[in-house]
C-alpha cells in the first residue's frame, strides 16, 4: 500500500516537471519580450545612478532647451 502511494506521488511529481518543461519555449519567448520592453523603457529614463544625478541631468536638459528671454 505504501509503495502504491509512493509511486503515485512520484508520478505526480514527474507529471508536474513535464508540464514545467513544456512551458520553457513560451517562457523564453516571454523573457525576450520583457527584456526588449525593459531596454526600450530604460532609454526614456534620465541617466544617473542616483536621484541627485538624474536631477542634475534634468536641470541640464531644461537649461539647454530654454530660450534666452528678451525684454522689450
């Protein structure tokens, strides 16, 4: 009786592993899509490893894009 229980438990484990392995191609494809999306979104972020560096970069961009004021 114990042997039957052990065998069915082992069979269930093997079945679960087979299903997991069957998902590998789909998971690899999803990982590639997520990686591409992450790279694309990262390009939109301000450069800088810290908030202070990103703020500095933002200030530089704003100063560069600002037109000098002319007083009339």
